[in-house]
C-alpha cells in the first residue's frame, strides 16, 4: 500500500511538472519558446533582402509574438519610393534570390492583394526557416498613408499567414 502511494505521488508530481512546463511554454495560450525563437532568423532574412532605392526606414524594426494565433513576427515600415510597382519588382527579385517562393493563392481571398482601384498592393511569399513555414508580406495600407511594410511571420505551434 505504501509503495502505491509513493508511486502515485511520483506520477502526480511528474505530471504536474510536465504540465506546468507545457502551460508556461504556450501549451494553453500564446507563443511557445520555439515560436519566439523564430524572430532572429526571420529578422536576418528581412535584412538580407535589403531595400529598394529611395526607401527610408520609418522608426525602428518591430518584433513579437501574437498570443491569440501563436505566431512570431518581425517587420519594418519604410517611406515609399515613387512607384509601388518598383517596390514590388525589387522585393520579388530579392526574395527569389534569397529562396523565397510565391505563396499559393488564397481561396478565401480571390481578389488577391489589390486595392479597390485594382492596383497591386503587395506580395506574399513563403520559405522554410528553422523547420517552420515563414510568410513574408510586403504591403501598403488602404488608409491613404504613404509607405509600406515588410513583415515576416512564422510559427512552430500554430498557424501564420501573410500580413
């Protein structure tokens, strides 16, 4: 009887420790440590792309984890050069040279990445980074503001998609 109580206590204690570790590492909610670990490799990928002529960084780079959807993200905003088409062409070429591929079409978004006037508003590319599928987005806001954003997202525990 005493042996079964000790065994039961050991099993319960082990489960409590494992369960606590799991919960603290995103098991119940949020990003895991593995997700957060994708931020530095994604930042290096964005830096490797460079920027088109005339693009100026606006503020600092940003990064973090989206706890609701459990993905890590890294990005930066830039002042827009004269033509969006030039920005899209630049990033398409730079991304191709760095191993990024066009993302498959999104069946839930048949209009693609075009603004209401039909102008191309960005790119969505994918690449495997540290065992996770990363999504790279180059996008513009619809609010009439100037500039564009380059952002990468990836997750080892949840889903990610282009911004």
